[in-house]
């Protein structure tokens, strides 16, 4: 016979199955979201309790819904309790296997089979707990149906537990699964046939219960447990959402800070406690010409020069780890291309709990250090220049005395061959000393320059034969001159000396012989084309060789005074510095380009003349017509120089009177109106030669004046456009200078013009 079911309790059992399915699916979502193993185990137990306990509760309520006419049904408490434990256990086992399946189909099917078999075992254990005067027989077909439903529903439940679904979909899945689980139970119940049995009736030991009240009690307890589980899931989900939102805000804050850190215009870096780079700003990467991938995780010392790296690791890093701040410590880094960079680095220790980090920043001082080095070099060159100028001035005075007296002796002993040879040797030595002082003055930018339009091609042609003989047969001279002309506004004699110096240097760089190429052309320079030169028209003179060249260290010092690679017996070290000084004093520049093994190119940039000249210009001034005997006043504070000047003037046939100072000269001019020419030194104490000339121009504007000086220390605002003679000078040079002074003197009646030129 088949029993009858209470419709209300059947509906209650289905509702329990649906509620249990929904709760289990919701709890399974918390199982996936568990942050650690302990939380995962807790949610696994909760889901197993909800699913297994809910299925058992549905089964027990459904069993209580069954009634057989005239038969009292009781239940064995032990078997009933065992069926509850069995339902919870197999459900937890199924969830555990499915959780560790990582989405694989085979583990999911195994878990579904285990859970379905456990639920079937729970069902038929609960059926076996029934105590009544009946024997039960089962229909194999409906038993099979219940098996299929149990395994299918379990597999579906586990699959849904692993899939994140929205609440609406989760409720639909719970509804379907609850109906399926209920269907499994009622299919199993439909498989049972109850047959009255006397023996069974005599064996009843259970206690009768009010089935309706018991079912309601079980349902209430079940719904209470499921409600608590859902509440826990809701609270956990809310806490997880809040934690996720906080993590999101923290992540956004970190991303914003990282973006701000990276995009700051300051070169910043952050180091780990081991000295590796954790973060670097874009400016830091740009400063070192690096990519972010190149520096992340690399030690900071790797980007330093060896000496700086050793200082950082051995001394500064231990102090930083001890908490000592480092401010503006100087290091030298290098870029990806190996270019050294001087920086000042400041660093601080940051401690966040147990984590140590170092925050630091760099300040690029490469340009500042180069400027400081250039300033020191300029100051050194200026000091050497002043010293050289002062020495040259005093030495020129001595050479003037020596050369003047030697020339007088040469004229006196012209017929004594032995004396002539000795005097010639002495004069040659004195002239070499004069050339040396000219080099020193040129380096000091204090030599007397008489700038005029000079055709560089014509000038070179005038000295080419002499230069070729000096260079020797192993050196070939090639020229390339601008056909339009290349006329510079310079001192012709100094340009000639500069070209010879550069050519001799080129020859010394080619011991096996070679070719020297001399080029000259006119061109315009824009701002910044050549350091230190203003925009305008210039003449470019190139002297290039294919010799051994210079390494960077030698090239950097090539223009320094007294620096030479030729040895003490072969060079003074003033050649290039003289050319450099001449170029700068002329308003131009000397540029050296060289590479070791590839030759050298020396380029003279000289200011271009406003007009082109068609003939070569000599470095020597044109000789004037010789002047007749004159009454000359010679002024010099140096007795030896004064005597030498007086002797040479007397040798020229002039009547000479002497004065040792400017005030004495003014007194003599007041007393002697017959003085026809004033020859005065410039550098005198009390009153300089130009101050004396200015005073004389106010009293006797037409008096010719010749200024003699050891070097060009006369300020431009004090120059009166007077003829000047540099020391040391020869008999013939003095003769020409006297004639020039007479020619350039103001004509009588032109005093107003002379005075205007003074002021």
C-alpha cells in the first residue's frame, strides 16, 4: 500500500529545500571570497550545515507529512541523528572537493557523485529509521529515478556554487535546485511500498509523536539557522565590500601618489633597505637617460662612478640605515651612455612598521661645476696674463737697452770682423728674447696691435716660400682660398706669426711627413655658432694636418700657457696660447678640433674687414721720408732705457735733451720753445706718457709726440691717436717712428681740432 501526504507539510518541505539551496549558494560565494584558509574552512562548514542540514530538514518534514491509514509511525532517534550528520558531512565533502577543483570538470563530477550518494544514503537511512507495523519494499525504477535526481541536483548545486551569479539568477537556481532535491525525496518515497507485518508490529519500540507539531518545530529551527547563516553572509559581504572599497581607495591613492611622484619635476628616488631602487621619478630617469625597466630593482650604487659608489656604500649608507640624514652630499653618476654627471644627493630614512626605505633626491650641479671650473681657469689665466705682461714689460725695457747698445756697438765696430760676429750673436739672442716676450704679451692680450685690412690669401702667398723651406721637403702645403676674397681686420704681423706657429705645430705632429691644408674664406656667424663670438662677418682661417692628433686630455690643455708635449728643449708652450691671445684680442677666437690618430684642425675666426684689398699687406709699417736734425726731448723714468733712447737718437743726428719724469718734461718745454719733438715712455710713476701728451696738447697743440711702451697697457679712452713705438726697437724702427710722428703731428692753426680729439 502507499501512504498519503499532508499537502501543507509537503509545501513546507519544498520551501525548506528552496531556502536551504539559496542559502547554500550564497554561502558558497563567501567560500570563494574567503581571504585566508581559516575563513575558508569556516564558510565551508557553514555552507555544509546550511545545505546538508536543510536537505535533512526537508527530508524529515517530508517524512512527517506521510501518513498510513490506521498506522502509527515513529522514528529511531539514533538513525535519524546519524542521517543528519551524514547529510552535513557529505555536503561539506562535496563543497571541499569542488572548491579545490579549480574549474575542472572531472573533479566537479566526482564531487557531485559523492554528494549525491551521501544524500541518497541520508534519505534511505532516514527511511530505515521509521518504526511502524509495516514492511517496506522499493520499486527499482523509482529508486533509480531518485538516484539520478540526487546526483544531478548535487552536481548542479556544486557548479552553481562555483559560478558568481546575480541575486535574481541565484534565486532562480535555488528554486530549481530545491524542487529537484524535493523531487528526489518524493521519488524515493514513491518507490516505497508498505506491507502490513505481524512481526514488525510486535517489534515497534518507538514513541509516537504529533507529526504536524514536530514538522513545524523542525522547520522553524531550520529557517532560523538558515536566516542566521544568511545574515552572517550579508554582514561578511558588506564587510568585504567595505574592505574592497577601502582597498580600491587605497589603490587609487597609491596610484595618484605614484603618478604625482613620477611626474614631479624633481629627480626623486626611493630605495629599499638593501639599497635597490623601488621607485624613481621621470625627471630622475631623464637626468640619467634611463628607462624605468633599467633601474627598477637595481642598486643605486650601480649608477655611480666607482669612487662615488665606494664612498656611498662604505661610509654614507651605514649612516643612513642608522637614521642619520644626509644633505647635499656630492656624488658623480653616469648616464646610460657613460657621460658623467655631478649631483648633490639628499636622503632620509623612512620606517613603516618593520619596513625600511630610503627617500632621496638629486640636484644636477654639472653645469655649475663646469662654470666654476671655467671661472677658476679664467682667473688663473688672468693671473698668469698679468704676471706675463708685467714680466714682459720689464724684460722689454732690458732688451731695449741691450739691443740699442749692441746696435750702437755694431756700427762702431763694423770693420772688426771678430767683434761683428760676437755682436751679431748677442743681437740674435736678444731678438729671440724679444720674440718670447711678444708671445707672452700675446697670451696676456697686451701686445700692441695695429689692426688694418689684411688679405689672408695675399699674406700667405708672401710667406709661403719661406714657410715651405722651414717646414722641409716632407711636408706638402695645400691651399684653398675663397675666390671672392678673405680680408680680415687684424694686425698683419701678428697674423703672420700666428699662421707660422700653427704650421710649425702641424709639422711637429707629422714626424713621417704629410700634408698641411690652409684654407681661408669669408662667412657670417649667427649667435651661438662659436662660443664667445658675436654675430657678424668673419674670416675663417683653417690650418689642418693629418698627423697623430691629440687625445681629449691634451686637447683640453693645448691652449694653456707653458703646456707642451715637445719636451723642454723643443718648445716653450706659448705658441698656441699666443695665437689664442692674438685671436681674442683681435675680436675673434681660436678653435681646436682633434682626435687621436686622425689629425688636428686649428681654426682662426677673425673679424672681417669692411672692404676687400687686392694686394698683400706687409706686417711692417711703410717707411717715411727721413727727417732732418731735430731738437728732441726724451722722457723715461728708467735711466738705462733713457740713455739708450738718447744714444740712438743722437746716432740719428738729433740734438737730445733728457727728462726723467712728466713734470720735469713740462718744465723744460716751458723754458725751451725750440723743442721740436717729444719722445716719451708711457708707464711712468706720477704722470703717464699719455697724461703728459694731454697736458702738452693744451699748451703746444702742434708739437709732434712719439709714445714708447713695453706693452699695450694704454686704455682706449686715454689714447690720443698718437704714433707709438713698441720696445725693444732697432735703430731703423726708431728712425721710421720719428718720421711718422712728424708726419702725423697737427698742423699749425689746428689746435681746436687737436683739443677736441683729446676730450
